[in-house]
């Protein structure tokens, strides 16, 4: 448990990015966030659904090996484990997020009992089908202390009306600068776009911008806070950088870090993730320097 006695509850897709050469990389924004939170010792409960197939077996095995709580992991005999088929045209990647994956059918009747207080994180992609949307609605009846919605606009899997229904009443919304413009195309001012978005949330907006860094826009009396990457960052790939940032932001909410410190630490960790291949380090010692400097007991010290 955290200092607040609150656990992170992570809902949504876990999938494989499948490449033309036959390789497959495990991911999905909620899964990446849960992976990091587990390494930080914050005991996330991941709610997702996977197929009764080899990819599903690989996911369950990976979660068990990482020490994750698998009580929210559902198996589906009808629908296959989620996948994204990646193709290339003149070197440019294209992504086919395969429809009717197991994570589209997370079953509210199979959710575990939720005692205590929770911080709920979920995105928008996993709610493209009604079954998983109903499961989130059921989760919201639990003792949800804080809810962060991570907007992931993936055509054709989103609509304006449903997006605003999704974020309405959330504590925080996280999105990137391009997504902010896409949601409010008629508004030329970022400040006006942010004000319109903040009408739907109680606490504020977390805006990420890749090389431009990130900014926090709290409602009420809080002051905006911006951070930028270090001037010298050796980038291997940027996959999962936003998820890494979000995971530390969530950790800061759970551990009650001051906003500025939370943003600095999130940027520090995201900058480290772009220096490795893939979104999820496989060696828990990768996390040790961050945890020691942040005053969190690392798993290697246990």
C-alpha cells in the first residue's frame, strides 16, 4: 500500500505489436504503465482480458515473472489476444489495431472484488466496444479516489461525443499536444483548448509533447508547471515514453509528491526509457537508481 492507503487500478489493453519479420513486442499503454508501477513497488492491479492462445500465455507468464497481481486477468476462449499489425511503406510504419480483441470484451461480471481505496487509470482505446465500457462503469462504483484518463486517439477508434462522455468527471486527463489540437480543431489557441478540456475534469490536465517536454495544468489555485528533456539524451526509440512519464506522474499522486517534483521525476524517467529498446525494461535493476534517489525502497533491497 502507498502512504495514502490507495492502490493503482490499471484498466485496458495489453497487446503485441507484430512486425513483418515475425517478431512481436509486448505492450499497450495501460500494460506499460502497470509494468513500471510494479517495478516501483506500488502493487498495481491490472484489469485486462487476453485470449486462450499462445500470446495470452506469454502475457500471463510475463506478468507472473514480474510479480504482478494477476487476479484481474481474464481469459477469453472466443476472442484472440490483442495485436497491432505493423507494416511499412517506403520506410514509414502503418498500424492496424486488430478489432474485436479480447481486451474489447472485459467482462464486468468477472472483475475481482475491490476493497479499499483506488486510483483508477484507463485509456480511451480499450473502451471502443460497449462490453469493456460497461466494465469501467462498474469499476467507477468502487471507492475510486482519483481517476486519470489517458487519451489515445487511434483512427477509426474514437468519436468526439464518446470521448467527452469518457473524460467527463475525471480527476486528470493526460494527452499529447497533437491530440489536443485534434479534439479542438476550431480553436487556434492552446490556452483556449486547455480551458475547454478542463471544463470536464476536477483536477487538471497533463499535456505531453515529446522533445518539447510536458506541462501540468491544474485547476483552481495551482500554478502551471513545465519540464523539458535534458539537452543530451541518447535516443534509441521513443516507444512508451509517454507511458513512462504517466507512470511516474501516477506514482507522484499516490505518494503525494509536490507537483513540480513529480513532473521533474516523470521527465527524468521518460528520458531514460527512450535510451533503451522498447517500452518495458526486463531487468528490475533499471529502476534502482530512480527509486533510491526518490526515497522508494527498491525490489533488489527487499
